[in-house]
């Protein structure tokens, strides 16, 4: 694995004329999916003459349907409508092609899973077919970092897809389960019958796991590690939990387990900063956050200090609380819960791993299922970021909020930020200017804006004079107990 510092340094050197994403397709009388994105290639880099394609490929690669669609400022495409579907399982393959360098091979696209019960979930682009200029070699994938719920109502799932060149006709996947003490409680091998390029399948845990294991882990806290080999793909998986009662998908993406054969990647303290890494935890009134750090990261054992604020635009204050977090073979799952309006910053100025993955589970009272937002600690090698954008929900009875932090790696000395927010579809653009004090947070409730937007989904972008912001968006419907969200691009 490339170090975090080298990853960000080399981004400016990336050359790609194609960006792509693979999502599972699960269409029936109760489910539709919407692909949504904005034309950030234009407003960020003035790229024009882009071509956008959606290809549907069924599970066995017997049916292949392709559509070329026009890119607008705001885009939302119902898969069921544009392909005139009633039932379909397979993959949704999205591609953006350009004659000029796109740089990033993965696009800022969100896939919304829409159920007739009113429930919603979403996941941004994660897995993809590699480009021709990338090393298309056989690679051992090891994926984890998603919330698992197994009971009479829910069960975990993951979506596996094959590359455009088949190496093995009968590949196997190795599935391990661990309790929250990081003790292995089961392991088994399952052979997948996916023999053609682009073939795929949604694997439900109850369908592939021995019954004695199911009985052992039902109603228990556990997490999964999925290992498999495949060529020509970036093997990040769409995974999550399946709602049996409503036939609904609650989706997120996996993150990779630290490869013990890789070089160790650390961030060291520096004289001009008082933090090597931090994790902002933000919540709002009537909102609950459950943050999980699974022990899948590079081995470490670190005490993290806390700073807390209970009011917007008020500076963080020191807390006596210290959180010990460990990872690797001897580490355990770390859980931290906050509720109502609160900003909690975990931070350290010690030698820390370059990557520490995190899962944010947001819920309201009686939510059917929480969000599962995969993200990571912010370390001092990460460059400033002045533009943030995303897709959110403006369907009837839904509201959206933005949770924004303004913290630098000189905690206590962060400058105030002036911000401009644009919310738009293709017929309306609404703007809002505001500021965020340094070392504080702000919650933007977009209810008034959404009343004027007459589409099911909308685009938003936030620009600032500060590179120290981070944004999480949440869309929720208290009537049907639905909540979805993600971090920004």
C-alpha cells in the first residue's frame, strides 16, 4: 500500500481519460436506484465535451444494455425509468470519458437505493474496472469496515463483481467473522459461480453461511473480513445490511484491511503543528452518532485527547477524557457515542498511522437503520481542501442538514472561515453565505431551501477561503424513520 503522504503528493501527476464506478443493481417492484452527480468536472477544471455512459449487465453477463446520457449541471437518473425495467440484478457500470485529463479514475457519483416503503440509503463510487494505463494484475483483496446486523429483520450482504478479464473460472472467497474483542469466531470458504467478465452477485450472509455459524452470531455484535483474488478491478465492495421485511438495501462501501506485507506508514510530529491526526465527531439535536473504529488498521496503541463544544461557532474546550484506541491483532473495536448538539474532537500529536479507518452510524429516534459512513482520521499530510460538494435528498417529507467542522492541525489557532453554499438542480440555484469560527463547528439546516427545490434530489457545493473544513450531509424523514448520508467529495 502506498503511504498516505505519497498518495496525496502523486495525485497531481495522475493521468486518466476515463473515470468509472460499479454499483450493484437490485431492481424489482419495491426497489429503484437513482444515479446522481453534478458536473464538477466543469466548475472545478472547466472540462467540457464529456461523455457519460450507464451500462447494465446482468449477473451472468447475458444481458448488456448501454445508454449514453447528457451531463447537466445537476444529474439524477432513475435506473428503472431510463432502462424501462421491472426486475433486474447485476451491475450498474458508470463511465465518464474525456479527451482531456480527468486525473481521478473514480468519479464523484452517488447511488441512491429507493424503496417503496419510503426508506433510502446511498453509497458513493467505490469499486471499479481499472483503466488500461493501470497495472491490471491479479490482486489479493481484503475488505472490511462495515456495520453488520443479523437478526430476524436484517442480515449483512456484500456485492462481488468480476473484472473484464477472467483469471480463475471458479474463484473462492474467504469470510471471517470477529467479535468486538477482535476474537475470530468463525471462518469459512465459499466458491462463487461467476464465470464471465463483469458477472456479479449480491451475497446475503444467510445464503452462504453454515447454519451453525448463523445461530452463533445472530443478535450479536460482530464484523466481517472478506478476502478474495481478482484481476483488473479496484476491489472496494458495496456492502451493508438487507432489510428482509421491506426488501430494502442499506448500503455503504468497504475499506481495505491493512496489508501486513506493506511498508509501515506513519505520520510524525512536526514543529509547526500541534496535532498529527484528529477525528471530528459532530451531532445535532435529536440525533445520535455511534462511531466505530474496527481493528483492521496498521498496529497501534495510542491515547487520544478530547476537546468538546456544545454550541455552534464556539471554540472547542479541553476535556479530561482520554480515549485509548488500539488496532492490529491485539486491538479491539472502539466505540464512541454522542448525541444531540455536540462537537467532540479526538486528537493526538504522537507518531500515528497514516490511515485509521472509521465508520459513522447516525440515527434519529426509532430510525429503521442508521447510516454507515466510511471515512478516516484526518492527518497532517492531507492537503488543504477549499471546495466540498455532494448530492442530497429533496424528496417530499425529507430534510437535509450539513455538519461542518473548521479545525486545523494547529488546534486552538485555526482561522475563521468565510463560506459560500450553493444548492441547485437544473432549474434553480440558491445561495447562502456564512462564516465558521476557527476550532468550532456549524450545523446548516436546509429545510427552507428544500421547500423551493422541486426535484427528488439536489446538488450542493460549498467553497471557502479556508482549507480546514470537512462536511458530512444527512437527509432524513422522521415520518418513516429513514436516514441516509455521506461525507462530501
